[in-house]
C-alpha cells in the first residue's frame, strides 16, 4: 500500500514567530498567544464577526425601506429595487478592490476606507432629493460594506489551521447577524424619525462603533503577518478541470443560486405589505430568516469538514429549492413566518461552501483571487435576482412568477453541483489502487 501519510497528515509549519533570544519580550515569542488556533485568534474572530454585523447594515436597510422610498419618489418597485442592485454590485466590486488593499497593506487600512464610505454614503442617501441620487448613494454603501465580508474571511483564514473552515463560516455569518438585528432597528427608526434621518443615524453608528472595533482588532493582531502559502497543503479534490474552467462553473452556479436566494431576502418585506400584513411583519420575517441563516451558515462549516464542500453545497441548494416551492403555495401570516425560518435555515451555508470548494480544489496560491471572483459572481446573482424579481412583480402584479423564477434558477445550480460531484467521485475511483480504465 502506498504511503499516503505525508499527504493526509500534513502539518503546516507555524508562521515564523520566534525572535532571537535578545528580544525576549516580543509578542511573537508567544506562539500559544499569537499563533494559529490560539486564544488570541478566537478573540480576533469575535471582533471580526462584530465588524461584519455592524458594517453589513447596507445590505438590509434598503430591503426594509423599499416601500417608503417608493412612495416618496412615486417610483415603480423595479426602479427602487435598482438601489439594491447597485449596492450589491458595489459590494462585489469593492470586495475585489478591498481584497487587493488587504493583500498589500493589511486588513486595517481596508477597513478604514470601508468605514469612511459607509459614513459618507449613508448621509448622502438620507439627503438625496432624487431617486437617482438615492440609488447612487447605495452603490457607495455597497463599496463600503464590501470590506466586511470577503476580505475579513480571507484574513480570518490566516488565523486558523485546524478550525479554518469553521472560522471562515463564522466571519461569513456577520452579514446574517446584520440581517437579524438591523431590519427591526431600521423599521423602528423609520417609524420614529423617517427613512432619511435613519440613514444619517446609521452612518454615524457605523463610523463610531466600527472605528473602535477596528482599533481593538489592530491591537489584538500584534505583529502577525499574512501566512506564506508555499507550505500550504495541496488540493484534496481532483476534478480534472483547469482552474479557469472550475472558476467559470462555480461562478455560474453561484449566480444561479443567488438569483433564487434574492427573491425572499429582498422582497419579503414588500410582499408582506402587499398581502396586507404590514411592513413590520415582513421585517420580522427577514430578521427570523437571517437568524436561522446564522445557524445553517456555521453548521455548514462543521458539515464541510465531514463530507466536503461540494456535498455541503448540494445539500444547501436542494434544501433552498425545497423551501422556495413552499412560497408558491402558502401565503398566510403563520405559514410565511414558518417558511421564512425554514428558508433561512436551509440556505445560509451555500455561499461559504464556494470558498471551501475553492480551497479544496485549487492551489492555495490562487485561492484568494478565485474566491473573490466567485463571491463577486454571487453578488451579481443577488443584485440581478433582487432587480428582476421587482420587474416581474411590476409586469404581473404579484410575486408568484418571481418565486417560480427563483425555483428555475435554483435547478440550474443543482445541475452544476451534481456535475462537479460526479466528476469528483469518478476521479476518486480512478485514483483507487487496482482501478482499470
């Protein structure tokens, strides 16, 4: 039997953290404190999660404000939904830019730029007098929000070895924590001071709280450097596909699943308003959806460690399609609460699974770039899905066709994931001793 121990039991050397004896007080002499999987790493992870939860407000504020903004500007639902579309485009584009900044200068400068954009853009949204100004401000909000997702996930991956997958999914849960806590707060602000002053307040809160957290994160990071990928373990899954081909397939899958995902997340508040249940009930459903998404997002990290990223993605995609079908047949208040909770519980682990697949199937030296591309694709899917659902509503007068559109896109995602799973199993069989072609 061939000796596979060196591949399966590879231990990554710890980063160079031991200084010469003449520097006894340098923090890098304490690998138990500053090293991977250390107590300090977990503290950083909690701080990163809080930053993501606060900075992710831009993704959810617009969802709650769509009806009020539509009424004030006398616009169509599709026109107002364009703010969400451009916000998500800014989020995806900003993720690539912020990732480049993080790679070159570190996460702290990237977060400083993010904070500035969030503060200024929210104030501009509150001061907007035309719909196009409001939409443009949300593009800037997307740019600011971007640093709180992909760059933070990449940064957290350098803090952990044994629990890397779990750490990535925890950081990725930051925007779901934002979706849990912000919609009720934004709705309360709209009722008390209006959507304009609520935007200004959001900008001030983001600048104040995130500045403090980033300063604390910088203090907790000490002099840690980004890991060198030269000694990273090789890919564990051989799909016999070039990295470009796999990136394209994952990007298409990411777009399709996120078009489906966007329908409930972007329009559940407006949907409840149309049904006569009120915007507040829709905001509660969105918050419940995101809370359940936190559970599934973190749980997907544990599941991926057991069965791999491709199978985890397939489980999530099948479950998401199952939940979407229920929206087609049930619209009572109680059923919508239950379906929204189920939808959140099913779909939360989908997006982080793409990052896990990239790490499993591609060289570590390319992983950050490829993850950025695939996440950008998912953002495009979310933005397109939010916009096209509004257009379908304007054309048909209901959301039934929009939900059916989501189910169709979800089916495309399942087909691509099944293709990858079949290839992985075929290549695993070919690698077995005694295999005869």
